[in-house]
C-alpha cells in the first residue's frame, strides 16, 4: 500500500491523552459503583412511599412494624440488585469476546486497540470493511473510498485523498489508508447523529407487550389500592394503619419482579447461547431470536462450504485459455477493495510473475456496474482489465479475439455462461482494453468498447450438512429465503443439491420495477431472490415484516449493514467486517445453520420461562386484588398486616429467581412464539378469578367456620396465600400433568418448596410475634392444606380446558 507515515504515539502518551480527553465513546456511560447502583433502586416510588410510611408510623408508636417493613424492603431490594448486577456483568463479559478494535500504530508497532481507547494523535490503519473509529484526516491513501451515508445522506462512496477529513461512523468500502485521529467521542463532528443512532434501539413486540401489561396491572392495582385505602380509613381503621396497608398491598400486588426475571432469563440465555457458539450483543434480541420465523441469508457459507476454488478459465467458446487466467490474476492481485474469496481463489490457484506489471489506477466495484477495473502498465502499454458479473460485462464489450463481437459470438458466450451456471459454477467475465496513456485518472465512463477475453469459473459446493440443517429449520418453523447477488441458475443448482423447496424466484431487475405493494404481494411465495443489491435486500425484509413475520438476516459483508439494521434479528459472524459486526445483535462464532438453530432454541427457552413468570404473576396479582377488595368490605379488621404482606412478597419473590433455570418442554420450542395480548389477558382473567374464588373460600372457613379473627385469620390467610401463589408455578409451567409427565428443575422445586416451608413454620417459632402471627391447630392447618390442594387440582383441570378451547379460539 504505502509506508507508515510515522511511528505514532507512545503508550505513555496515549495513556495521558486518554485521561485528558476521556474514552472514545459518543454516549457518555457513567459507570456506577455497586453501592450507587444498589442505592438507586430505592428511587422506586412504591419503595419511597413504604419507607416514608414506615418512618411516620414509628412516630405513632408502631416502631416494631416500622423496623420490620424497612428491613424487608432492604432485603428485597438487595436480592433484586444482586441477581440483576451479577447477570449483567456476565453478559458484559461475553460482549468482550466480539469487541471491535482498531489497527493503531503505537510505540512504532501496529497494535489492535479497543475503539474506546483511541485518542487524538493516534495513527489508524484502515482497510475495506473497517469502521472509521473517530474524526480525523487522511495522511496517506490509495483508491480510498468511504461510505458516509449514515451521517451525510450521500448514498455513493466518496473518495478520500491525503489531507481530506474522515468522519466517525463512516466505513471503508475500497482501498487502504492511514488516518490521523483529530477528535474522539463527543468532540466528533457528527456525534449528535451517532448518539441518536446508538441510543435509538429497536423496540420489539415483546418489549411493547411487557410494558403494556406492566402498566395495565399497575393501573388496576393502584385503583383498587386507593379504593381499599378509603374503605379501611373511613369505615374501620386508623389513617396510618390503612395507609401502611395500602402501600404494602401496592408493593405486594405489583409485578415488580418482572424486569428482574426478564433480565435473569436473558442473561442466562446469553450464557447458554455462548456455549453453543452465539454471542449476544443486545440482550433483548434473544426474545426476537426465538420468535424468528423467516431467515434471510446469502447461500455462501451457510448453504455452501465457503471453500471457493477456481476450476476453469476459458474463452467464449469454452476452451481453456491461459490469457484469461493471466488477466484475472492481474486484476485480483492489484484489487484493493475488501479481498473477497473469489480473488483469493484466483491468487491461490497458481502464481504469475508480476515484476513487469505496475498498477496505475483502479475503478472500484459497485452494485450498479457489478464489476471493478484495474489499470496497469506493462511493457510500455497501459491496459484496463475489467472483471465482474458476466451479463453486465458482456454488455460493454464490442470485440472478441481481435474481431467484431457479433451477435452470434455473443450468444455463444452467453450460452457458455449459462451452462456453467446450471452446473453450479460461479462465473465472472474478464475483458480488457488498451488505453492511450494520456489520462491521469480513470472513471467508469472509460469502461466501454472493451474486448471480451473469457470466463473464470469457481466452485463452492453445497455443505453435506445443509440438507439436515434445513430440515431442522423447517421442523422449528423457520423458513429460509436466499438473498444473493449471484444469478438464479447457480442458486437453483445449490437449492437442488440440498433439496430446498423453491416456491418462486425473483430477480433484481424485476424487483427494481415493482412498487413496495407489488413486492409485498410476491415475497411470501418467493424463496430465491437473485441478482439483488443491498437496497433491494432491505425492501425484501421490510415487505416480509409487513406480513407480520419476525425476520432474521445473516450477513458478514460491507454492504450487509443496511439489511442488518432493518431486520428484526440481525446476525453476523466473528470474522465479518467491522461494519457488519457493529450492526448485528448476535454474533455467530461459526457461520453455520446448526449453530444458528442452537441459538434459536435458547431464545425460545428464554421466552418460555419469561412467559411462565408473566402468566403466574399477572394471574396471582389480579386474583389477589379482588380478594383484598372483597375482604375489606366484610372484615372488621385488616385481612393481612402490612409487614405480613411484605414478608409474603419477599418469600414469594425469592422463590421465583430460579425460574430461568427451569426445564422447557420440546413442544414449547418447536414453533416460533410471540407474546399475544389476547392470550395473556384471558389467562389473567380466568386464573385470577379462580385464585380469588379459593381466597374467598379460605376467608369463609377462617372467619365463619373457625371464628378466627385478627392474628388467627391473618396467619391462616398468609399460609394459604403463600402456598397457592407459589405452588401454582408447577401447574402453569407445563401443559402436561405436573411431576408425573413433567418435572420442574430441581432448583425451582427446592426454592419454591423452601419458601412455603419457611412461611408455614414461622408461626411456630419465636419470630412469630415479630410479624404478629399465632400458631394454628393441626386441624386448621389440614383444612388450609386441603383448600390449597383443591385449588391446585382446579387449576390443572381449568388449564386443560383453557388450552383446549380458549387458546384454540385465539389461533
């Protein structure tokens, strides 16, 4: 390329400048200490209300209850903090495995440095596919073109000569260059645009649904809590006691553990996926990964071996011609763009002495021309060598073997190309043109009236495992669609080899003539999209999304970035170019459909375990709200004291932290799953009302049959409530018969069983007086246990009815 312009900074200078200018980050990330993170959790409005009420109540002599409430709030908050903090640290550690670095000259040596450690004064080496990591200026370059579309709106690559500025966030398309960093982080010119791009994360359907349901349950909770407060305050109890009860009830009934369970599920899922070769950059993408029902991908590396080899070099009539190879070799040798496998295959086939050749200029590849041209000087002559898609190349040729390229000769060449394609070969055309030598710069306008030389043919055979992988994808409800720049003949040969059913084929020139509505009508029944450019790939993905599909896109090239940002699930590979890795949500350590399938399974497991908690929490909370409201109407005392409610909530929450570890049944991961609003609402209403019915049965037995009041009644309902809302997870977690046909994870069983045991033992220990519990007789406990058993049996039968009739009506 060229000589290094200087030795760059020393490590000591770089460290000093990093301290002076700060990290090279466009979004300032304040790293909180563990203590600060813990304390910030007390900003929760419900916790503030509880702590304030507890402090106020202590001034009125209720200091014992006040202390209990404060201790329980602190313990609950610590459990939330500990589990979330630990899972986030584990997830961040995984991201380091796919961290993007820059090639920086320091201490006279080329080093790979994390982007956030760059400082003004650094010298960065840039090659095709690299992200420009900061603002700077070119200090040396050759055929150096950048894509600045995300920042400036300019859609075509811009050439950068020495002295010209470079902008953070752009990417190198062709050529090589050295860059002097002049500004980093928030000091870069377009940091405000880059910040908005980084901070504007795609909101998934799952995220929206979780948010909507959280708001719904909180609104319903607060409404009923206010009603309960006024009933108790105005009719029966003191203002302070009623306020404490209402505040504790709000905490107990709000699914405040939902974000923690989701975080634990996602973190556990990311760790499991990492073991299977998938690194998660964006945790929320796991849910979409499990919901993905269409995967768009090129065939290279996923359906083929990705071991491209040159097998033939022939003239237009199919005869081996060394001159064809010679020109192809010169073109591949001097091409400065991102070195694709085809160029590497040409250079690896055999070597040619290049001492008599010198590169003069280059016209880089673009997706409109579908070729590149190299201008070389040899033996006093200047020659342009064009290499690219055969169809487009033939159109600019007027001569062949020193004669006019007649229609008959052209048709012979086209037929030869089609024969190669039908046999599964990837084919490039080669053309040459002798130049006058008077120009100093050459452009694509010079690519005219060229002489056709011949074809070079490559073979990239189908993977032996591709057929099996595609069958697995189909079994898991994922349809594959091929989006490729290759022609349809080569692609159809590969699909035939791997027995991929092809519903239809669309070509790039056909898509170019379609409106978005017309394309949307075609995409469902099309499997192969051939000869498509990056913009057309984006249009295809959007058209599929308009049909309510969750679309995944697997890409690793410079021009895959737009499609990766458009797809619901963006996947790349660890050896991809920087711009592709930066745009992706998940990184495959191997470009393999089997690795991808493993990731999909983990995504569906994560979704399923999150849904378990969601169904349980919403139904239990909904039922408890009605139970509390009903109890407040006829009881002359509080059905449960504030400290008892919070203690119940603490034990219950603690038992649920193991849900992310639970087993997931094969039926739950067989098909893509989405969070349907209608399903969760119906589940909440039906099972919430079942819970309330048995709460009212408990109220009636305790108050009217056993004539228990105050402490006795509160103890009895505490035991029943704790057992029903905790043990119901065994029945909600599976559609099968619990323990007989489906067993929970041992840790989930132990955590839930231990929580209920603690709750039922407390009234018989010295700690009972702290929470104002009283021991109940053996007969009382047996009756409560029978009510709990009857509730769980009812849940099992109603569950079967629900999934057989209610869920069926929603599908």
